[in-house]
């Protein structure tokens, strides 16, 4: 004999309710979860259309929420974009600083930094497009955020260089900026090769180029 479960008795033996279809609105979520959902939807739309081509209507539809719900969390498309940019820059900063602190061997540090940068560029979520290819790149709020990231990363590299080579701080900062630029520009170019060059091979090429230059600076005797 088949026994009824508690759920069967509560529902009168009827089958469970059908799953929500793509066109239906999503259920109520805790604020943090809803915010994450909206940011994910916005990323999809911004990556596909750019900032100027993206519409709040499409973002709401992609997130399966009403426009009033979207505006409750993000009063404007600009605020939504900046929140997404802040999130990606924070992640990239953590990634870079984590690579720098992953070892005390400077050779391995340079290798770890290059590999981390390439992996960020290669990420399936295409976060790099919002960070480095924004059609708002000349907007003061966007450019200041990018400069803050570049300065934080370059300064962290410069501190390591200055400690190891005893170069003056300003010279070490210039080398830090150069290393950061080398990572960014080469990784973005590598992405255009459409997988014809393995990520580890590409990042190791740039790491060797960078290390052979930096390692030649004299240490204080």
C-alpha cells in the first residue's frame, strides 16, 4: 500500500505547482539576494549593449522583476552601472593584492600577478568589458574609480620593488605603473586571439618579460 506523505495530505494529493516560467516575476527575495540578482541581470545587458544602449526596461525583464522593484534598489541606470563597476573593481583589487601577497619570492610574485590578471580578463562573465571597455570611460565618476584601482595596484607593486631594489619611491612607482599597464594591455590583446594561445603560456611570456627587466635593477649592498 502506498502511504500518503504529509505534503500529499496538505495539498489534497494534487501535484506540485508548476515551475515559474521565464516571463513571470520572481518571488520576494532578501535585499542582498535581490541586489545580486539585479546586478547580474544588469551585467548581462550592459555587456551586450554597452551603457548607452542598455535600457532599464530590459534589465528589469532580464531579472524577472518589475521596473518599480528595480528602481527601489537602483534609482537610475547610472547608479546601477557604478555599483556594478565598484563590485568588479573591488574583486580585481582583491585578486591583484592577493597575488602580490601569495609569496615572498619576487619572481613568483610577478608570475602570480600576471596569471591573475589574465584569468580576470578570461572570465566568462566578461567583467573586464565593464572595467576596461566602458563607453563611459571619460565620465569623471568612472575614470576616478579606474584611477583609484590603478593607483592602488601600482602602489602595491611599487612598495615591493622599492623594498627589493632600494630604488627611490617615485622611480618604483613608475615601474609599478609600467608593470600594471603591461599586464592590462597584453591581457586584453591576448583575449583577441580567441584561444589560439593558451592562457598560461601567454601570461608566462609576459611574466618572463617583466621579471627579466625588474630583476636587473640593483639591490643595495
